[in-house]
C-alpha cells in the first residue's frame, strides 16, 4: 500500500510538472500570435487540472530531481520559444542571463536540498526577479502597450487629484479614452511612478510581497503535520523559483501586466485565513477585488467555504464597494463605461488564444453569450457545489480558484498571457501549504529508492 501510494503521487507530480511546462511554454509562444495548438494545450491542461481536483490526488513530496528539471526546462523554453519583448541587444541578453543564472543556480541548490540550500534558492529567486525587473524597466523605458501608458498617466492624474475615468490618453497604441481597470490598480501602483518614474517598480515591489506571502504560507501552524525546516523551505522555494523563471516572465514584466498584484492580494488572504485571522483577510482580498473585475468570480466560492464564510464574503464585497466608491460617485457614467460596458462591447483581439477567437478566426462564428456563459457559470457551479459539499483544504480551494479563472479565460475574447498566468500562480501557491493533519503525511518511498523532496 505504501509503494502504491508513493508511485501514484510520483506519477501525479510528473504530470503536474509536464502540464506546468507545456502550459507556460505555449503561453510564451502566444504573445503575440494566435495558434490552434496553443488553445488545445491550454484546454488539455484545464481538463487535467479539473481531473486533479475531482480525484483529489495529494502531492506532498516530489521525486528528487523533479524541481531541478522544471527549473532547467523553464530556462531552456525561455531561450528556445519565440519571446515577445521590447528589450533589445544587451538589455535583452542581460535579462535572459539573469533568468538563466536563477534557474540553473536554484536547480543546483535543490538537487540535493538541505534547509540552508532551499532558503538560498528562495533568496536567489527573489533577488533574481528584482534584478530582472530592474534591467527590464531601465532597458525599455517606454513599452509600446496601452496598459503601461494608461497606468503611467492615471498615476499622474491621481497625484493631481483628477478622475482618471474622465481622461483620454496621450500616445496610447491601443485604448485612447478609457481606464479599464478598477481604481485600486492605480492607487497601489502609482508610488512606482511617483518615486521611480515607472509603475513597473511598484509591480516588482508587489511581486516581492507575493513571494514573502508564499514563504509565510509555507510555515506550519499548530495542528499541521510535523514539518522540518527543510520541508518548510522547500515548500516556499520551489513555487517561488518556478514562478520567477516561468516561460514568458520577461514579457509579463516588460508589458506592465498587473496580475502579480492580484496574486499578492490572494496569497495574503490565504495566509491570514490560515493563521486564524479571517476577518483581517478581508483587507487584502478587497484590495485585490477593487483592482480588477474578474476576481468577483471567486467570491461565491469563498462564501461557500466555511473557514471564510458568507458574512466575510459579503463584508469583502461591501469593503470593495467602499474602496471604489469615490471614483464611481465622481462620475458614475464614466466609471460604468470604462469598467463594464466598454469591456462587454469591446471587439475581439485576434491573438487572444481562446475558443471564442478560434471560432471567430477559423470559422467566422461569433459565439453567443449563452455559450460562453454556460462554460463560465458551469465551471463556477461545479466548483461551488464541490466546495460546499467537501469543504476542502485551502490548497484545494486555491486550485478551484485557478480552475474557474482558467475556464473563463478559455472562452473569453480578450484573454492573454497575464490572465492565464494568474491561474498558474494560484496552483503554485497552493503547493506551499503544509499538510493539514497527520493523516496527510506522505507515504514513505519504497525501500532502496532515493529520498523525495518532502514538503510535509
């Protein structure tokens, strides 16, 4: 029985690694192009995630060389697959070199990990991300993307006390007269513009806060299964290193995509809930919800999960409303136009790798709302039913978040690398959580085998 459990868990760990690499590899390739194999790969991974959630296979340890393999393969994919970036020449080479050093260095430290080596891998990854963000921000001071332009100019408007929902943007290569994010994206990123001249400094800061949250989440609490210092450090270092060198990371930094901000809010929500401060967890969650609209999809799942519950979910919605109220009250019509009606009526973007774009690009068919709604609310309904019935652990709950957002992206008309990245990040974050009780301790490996990288 122990051998069967160990073999099943090993098989699941390798499948997870293969899915991670395939998913993020095709996402790097997807910027900026539409290809049917990309959509198929993302869909296969979504189905795999759904099966993992349905079967509830625990992964509490990994084969010894699995983490190094993922890191080295991520570096190889980053170099081999077409990478979209406005960085050129020496700046591009320097950024890729830093990612390579992080991937190879962390792989070496995690090949035979002690607690000290795992902590060193974590610190190397965090430092490497900061250096990569620095090279990218300095090397490409003005990326040609409307996201960066609107965030920069909205930050300036906030400093002047102006309503950025009532503005037109100068030199934007895309949207000219709307701010499509919720207002706290600007509030939380504006200090990067004010202090350093670029909102990407703030995105880098929040990314470090995200990594700190993963470390906090990995620390055991009273009542968890016994956990060594080595296991705790591994639970933090592996997800963080995998995120830092994930294929496409350089593009995400360069384009000023804001999903790390959302992941930061969700990870600190998880930390506070897990440590018995569920009411305080409302604060980072509401800040994330007041930054981008689609996180509203997750509130029904939190409402049905008893450790958080209906009262706190409703309180989160109320606090989110309070946070966005000043901008709504300043100009209700501008706010609703920019954050709701414009997005609902916005034209499909041809290189969004979704089934909506496949039907449109390949067959000239515009999917009706009821079809896309059936997929989104079907995934949400299944997740809600199983969460209500099972009352899963926090790790499984985070994976349900990832699944619902991934299903929504697959039928969206505007889903790109950054939206898909958030689902991957939530899966990685879920792996940092320790076993909940002694019954979750991983089976021992078969006699004569190398010891696994144990997370419990």
